[in-house]
C-alpha cells in the first residue's frame, strides 16, 4: 500500500520559525509563544526532546493557539530532516511535514 503524502502545516495566521539552531538546541516563535528544545541528529535522523514554551494566551489572529499547538506537536514528533534548495524540511510523525524557509 502506498504511503500517503505528508501533510504540510500551513500558517495562515503567523509564521512559526526557528530563530536559532545552535547545537544542540533549537528556539524560536511558535506563532504566539516562544519555544525551545534540545535536538540530536544522526545523518538524516532527527530527534527533538524537552520542548518547552512560554504560556501566553493569544486570541488574535483567529486560530493562532490551535496552529501553535499543532506546530509544537509536529516538532516534538520530528523523525528526519533534509535541506532542499535552502529550505529545511522536517518529517514528523503522522505524516506531517514542517518546512522552514531562510529569512
């Protein structure tokens, strides 16, 4: 049976971005709150652990808290990564794909 294509997390409200990926940690904005986590990488295998974030409540733009929760769930389930045309792609559990573009 063919594996379904990974679903890309689109951000209609605000962009979720890593501001820093200084080894061995990642940090950035999840849309409303800041986050940080440890990560390890071996070849294309990526493991993210210890994900924490600030706990502000944002009501605008609409849907931002749901987007942020989905982003953090996906990042916490990172399985592999690759760089294609200056973009960082992180494959996550449940066939989710996070794509980060350079600033």
